[in-house]
C-alpha cells in the first residue's frame, strides 16, 4: 500500500486474522458455512453471489443464513465481510446454480428486421441486466431491457441477411448458458407502399408522409410508432424522426425531418 506522510512512519496497523472459511452447502435458500474461529458480532455480512444472506445463527464454527431471494444463476463461493475486511476463504469448489429457461414469447412469425420484444421465462435470472445476454445462431443479439428472477425482456435487432428461418438462441447469465430456445422467423413482413416527398433539403424542416400497405389491419396510434433515419452509405449514422400524426383512413404516418448531411437515406419504421 502506497502512503504519503511527513515522517514516513504512517500509523497503519495490519492485523492477521485466525478466522477461516472452510466449507459451504446450500439447501433451498438456506446457506450453511463452516469454518474456524469465525467472528460472531453484528457486523458480519454474508454474500452468495449477488444475493445477501441474512444470518439465522452465528457461531465460531458455523454460520447458518437465509438468502434474501433465490440463488441467482452462476458459480458462487460465499464471501463474508466484517469490520476487519473479508475473511480468508479456502473453499475450492463453487456451488453451481444452473440456468433454467422454460419458454419464450413470441416465438413464431418473428420480424427478421428486428424490433420484436421477447419475454423469456424461467428461474433464477437475478436482477442485473448487465449480467445477461441473449444471442442467436447467426450472431444477432437481443438487447436486454429488463431482468427479474423469473423473466427476461429483450428487444430483437435485425437478423443477418442470410439468417435461417429457424433460429436457436443462447441465453447467458453470469457466464452460465442455456441453449434450449428457438424462434421461427416470418418469411415476409408488412411493408410500406411509398413516401412523399422522396427528396428533402439538408437544412430545412420537411414533413414526410409514409403510406402503409392496405392490408395493415392494426389500428394506427401515433405513440406506437418509432421512425429512425439511416444513412445508406454510413452505417454509424442514424437519427430518430418525430412522429407528428397518423391517418387511419389513408393508412399513413406523418414524420418531421429536421435536416441531415447531404446523401441518400432510408427510414426504418417500427410499430409496437
């Protein structure tokens, strides 16, 4: 530890502890920890992965505690923290909590252009979206939006051009994987007919009207739609367009274009 003080004789005291954690067992949500010379004060904090374990009993040779929620998928070795820091731990084998995925909805007629919100159900997913990923066989990622213990919500990105219509998915939670999910992609998606106008000034505001196919049966609601402008030559350039209004009779959506660098663009239109 680097320290700076006037006398070069800083007032630190390093204490070697004779406490040691030697074992752990998990039965349901009850965690039992064995050791030697374990402290029994009120300052003991026990963590099993991302789950805090609330002590039921603390003795010098054994801790018994109750997980505040079901154990989260992963491989975990208990950690015990006291006022003097973490206790030495000689446990070599972690406890594995497997990934348990049971279903995904929707799983049929999925839009290969992306935008569908999937709900994956199962057990022990945790609450940390950054610890969860969902990836399909062609490499397409489903962006995780929310994670709860029994479900994961994610938004599909566009599948690759040559993606197979039958796609398997791998769900990873804290590095533990489950590859039991499958989706069927739609062979076609509802499309727009045309847009007016098809040219616009790069510096002036312009209202654009997009006309949907006549067989678009869902009632139009302005707040359901999202429109993003994409450059045809620069894949990193995109800009969200404001949805002004919708017209049920004309099956049309009016957008406001606020200008962009000169070039060719296309608009990706998404409906909830």
